[in-house]
C-alpha cells in the first residue's frame, strides 16, 4: 500500500483483519493508532523513526498515550497471556485457570500482537 505524503493519521481499526495487506510504508510523521492494523498478521509495516528531538510536546504526549494504550490492550482476548505477564501471580493462583481451561495447549500457542506466546 502506498500512502500519500499528506497523510497525517491512521485511525482505530482502519485496516482491521486486512489479511491481504502484505506491505506498507508510512512517513515518520504519520500518527498510527495502536489498533489501526489489528490482526494484519502478514503485514510488514515500515515507518522510519522520527527524530524525537524535533517532535512538538503535543506529539510526544500523543505518542506516549498511544504506546501506553497499546500495552494495556495487547493481551485482550488472551487470558493466559495476561496471567503469565502478571509479575505478582503465584503458581497457586495460576493452577485454577489451567484446571478449568479445557484447551490449554491451544491457549499456550496463541500469540499476542507482538507475536509472543505466554
């Protein structure tokens, strides 16, 4: 996909589950919502890094918010991932989840948006 240089922002779920999307390149100044390419598993998105020093304060705050929101939702729909990434959980707390999950092998093989397994 080729995006015009005038593009400023790609919103929430703009390319949701667009499985045929293979490659895209964005200008470094384009603000991409953290779920803009949600479930685009084959996508290779290229976006050169922005020189942080040249961002306005508002742009820095916006990018920080987007990053924080992404980290909050990256395990949505993946309960085992949430549990495994909780640093305060004990084995005793984890055991009931494992015992009640009929398809634990499948749950352990699922990947989050970063391609990580529990």
